[in-house]
C-alpha cells in the first residue's frame, strides 16, 4: 500500500471527499457518536480488526457512546493516502 504524504491542496481535496473528517493537530480527526456504549464498542472492535489487518493503527478515545479517532502515518509524520483509505473503511464500519 502506497503511503503518499498529502499536503496543501492535495490534503484539502482528500479531506473534502470524507464525511465529517477534519484535520486537527496534523491528523485526520472525526468524532463518532453512537446510540450507546455497546454500539460504540462494536464499532471499535470492527475498526480494530480492520486496522490490524492493515497494520495501521488509530489513536482513539472512547467515553460511553462517543469515539474520537485520529489518523496519521507516523513514519512520515503526516497524513497519507493510507489514512484517507482507513478513514473511509472506518466510516463503512460505523454505517
């Protein structure tokens, strides 16, 4: 999987294709809110399996029904096409 660093217009264009994702502190950022803790945990379980298959792991934080996710590719110190792809997969898991 290519890990093309996205900056400037390329980053803006990539983020514009994502639903509800923003750039915060140099990372792709999204906050998911589910009906309850069980739904939030179910999302995290599915997302964890997806991330493990890709060997690309999120930074995330969960309280009750809310899951905050930050994605960046640490070995290139920025947001890459890999993060954008993972964001799309997380959205699909979240339904």
